[in-house]
């Protein structure tokens, strides 16, 4: 048995932890740079506000209905998510963190010791509500796909219990019949269209198909697994079994700029900042990157002959986690990408082809005594920044040029709440 | 008359053995066998770190009583505990946070009672508009102005 614990409108719920007056009020949270709606309270959903709607387009509507608007506060969301995930990891043998607000739990054999799984899940739900003040829904099923499907059904049905167990074949059949095939985990837009053309509308219809059929129509083994999962046979690989935090396969860092940037040095500084942060994350998970991708975009609403986003993918001569090396490649790539007299709204980098440090193939010309020294240097750098705060010691490339734009990536966040749980200056004040 | 004596000199360096660790001169410390661990205040204040939140207090409705909560105090609030009679709690009353003592009186009626008698009690008449957010387990106050007073939110 698996369970999927999913926090209800997580970012809004986090905002409500320290603002009890917002209970029952329509609330939305905006993306980085206050661009669009990324979390809505049930009251906001009931007003017809769409996920991903551009803020400036729905602003009159928000004001008319007195909707509370917040900029995203990832320091707070990350801390609360960590508290919930650590709690879950303490109650089951294996917890797989799937995203900031979702976690799969392995429940194999637990009913023998703990009795009713529904009661157990209800207890976890109540504890998370009590200890972290976050409402969650829990779906349980024999596979991850069915657990996720159960979770979606609980949310949709608005059951006050917030827990749904799909134990018997009859229960599973009932749930599958209720679920449009487009809502099944793993069915993307492309397959939705294909399945519609094949006359398959519900998850139940998909579950009736044979493995051979799935192989033919749904991209080979992935499709076959999907159908098997719906039939109640677990075959989906977990992210990293037994590990609370799986190593990421790619590391991406991108930001919209608060104001459009036209000058190469300003863009260089922003990208150098992204590279520094991504390389730090890379070292944090003991990985090396083989590929560095850089992209810069013009605004979504700008016009012109140039393509929207320009990308350059660099294959590195040897896998690395060295910020200075990555900075050098990034700077060269940007000189090729950035065109004069174009206003850029966004930039980002992706590190991919990650492998575990220490297991890489030794390069023919690479290994020098300096390499060990550099590794030590970078470790010291990370330690200093951990101890004295992010960005205490930086590479000069990431420092704004005199007269340049300082921290163009910082973005707008006009309605950000304090980092209640992670900064001494931001602790909640309570009136005695 | 002076006599010159030629002393033999070692041409090669003489390496001395270096002993890592302290070589006690005199008696070995009698405390060695009884060395404890260093006391970690977190273990006292935050036995459940994932369900504990730190908050600051403004106002003096709790001043002067048993809790010792003064204006500006730092509180450790454990949300894993279930509030009992006579606990100091962070409560939500009609959507607002407050810190008071939770008291049960006759006939199972509950009150939020300030430690400072100059302030009025709050009778919990409508449980729907009331919630216990967490139980205050520890109070940190400074006797000298220091770091705590420097972390005062401005504006």
C-alpha cells in the first residue's frame, strides 16, 4: 500500500498559519516577481480565479472581491514543508518527497501492526493540522498512481474526512470510473488527445486495456507501466527509495528581472549569480554536471523578429562542480547569445547530466594537483556562506558593476509576508 | 692561556618525536573519567523542533504573574502538546492571536486569564471562534539589554 499526502493549496495555507484572520477569506499567492496566481484558497477558486492567471489581468477582479494578495515567500514555505516531511518520515518506514507539498509513503505491512490504515492516515492528517497548521488530504491505494488518484478524488469530492482508501477491487473500480483519463498521473496533453481519439475517456477504460495495447499506443514500457499501475500492480519506480531527499537529476535556476535588461554586463552579473547558486546546490548534493544550458528570454508580450528565447547548450570537457569554470563558460556563451538593443526579461541556467562526485571517469588531461586544492577551496566557500549567510563570499563575476543594476533578479515582491520561522527579525509578534 | 676544545657537531638534523595529544605534567586530571557533554539549550527549549515555533510578545497583560512573560519576551510554542488547565497558550480568538493562561472553572467552563490582574479575563463562550494554536513551554527574557532587544521588528 502507498499513501500520497498532499497539502491543500499549500502556499495559501502557509500564509494562513501566521494569519488566522485569513481563515474563510479569499486569498491568492503570486509567483516570483508577482507575475501570476500560483496558489488559491477555495474561496478564491469559487470566485472563478484561474491558476496561472496573469496578475495584471485579474487585478480589478481581485480588488472587487477584496481578495488578499501575497507575494510568494519561499523561506516560509520551504521551512513548513520541511517540518511536514520530517514528521511523515518519522511515522513510516519510507517517505518519498515528491514535491514541496506532496509526499508518497510506503505502508507495506503496516496494517498488520497499526490496524486500520484509514484511522492511521486520519491521525497523521490531524497531527499535521495540529503541529504545522496545514490542512492535507491523504489518498491510499495499492500503487502510487492509485494513491494519487484517490487523493485527487478526496479533494474533488470535498470529503471532510480528507482521507480515501482504495482497498478492494470494487473501490478501485468505482474510483477509476469517476476519473477522466486526462487526470491520471502520467497522462500528459499529448496522450490525452491520442486517448480521446481512441475513444478512451475514463481511467476505468484505460485500466481495461492490455499491456500490449499500452505498449503500442502509449510510448512503450512507460505506457505499459501506467496501465499496470491503474490495475493495482505497483511498478512505478520511486524517486529514491529510503531517502528523504532524492538527488535531483537536473538543477535549474532562472528568474524574471524586475526591469528589462539591455546591457550585457548586467545580464552577465545576473547569470553569474544563477551559476553560483546552482553550483552551490550541485556541490550540496555531491554531484558533478556534464552539461550547462543557458537561456535568455525577451518579455512574453514583446514582439520582434528575434526568437522568444535564445538557448545555448554546452557540453563540458569534464564533469565539474567548480563555480569558476562554469562562470567562464557561461560568460562566453552569453557574449554569443545577447544581442544589442534587445530588452531581456528573464534568464536562467540548467545543469544537467549530473553524476555523483568521486565516481567520474578520470580525464586524460584534467587531473592536476590543483584539482584537489580547488575542491577544498569550494568546500570552504560553501561553509563560509552557510555559516555567515548566503552570498557572504562571492565570485567577483556575480557582483554588480559600478553603475549597473544591483540584483536585477531580486524581482518585485510587494506583498511578501515575513520569514516567520527562519529569521530572528521576522518572528511573529503576539499581543499579550 | 686558553685552550680550544673542538666539539663534534651533528651534521644531520636530529628529528624529535612529536607526541600528538597532551602529555600531562603532574597528575592526570581526575575529571577525565567524568567528562560530560556540553549542555545544549536547544534540547531544553526545543524537544520537538518540527512542531515548535518561536514568537515575540508585545504588551504586558501577562506581566507580574507566575509565567514571567514580559513585554518583548521570546516564547517557545510547542504545537504538539495538547493544552491543559493552567497552561499558558497561544490562542486564536476571533481571528487574532493572544497569549493567556487557559483556566477551567466549575461546570467545565473555560477562560483565558491574563497573569496581570489589571486586564480582563476572556470567557470562552463560543468555541467556534476560539482555537488553541500552541502551548507556551518556555520564556526567554533578558536581564541586560542585548541581542534579543536588537531583534525588534521596525514598522
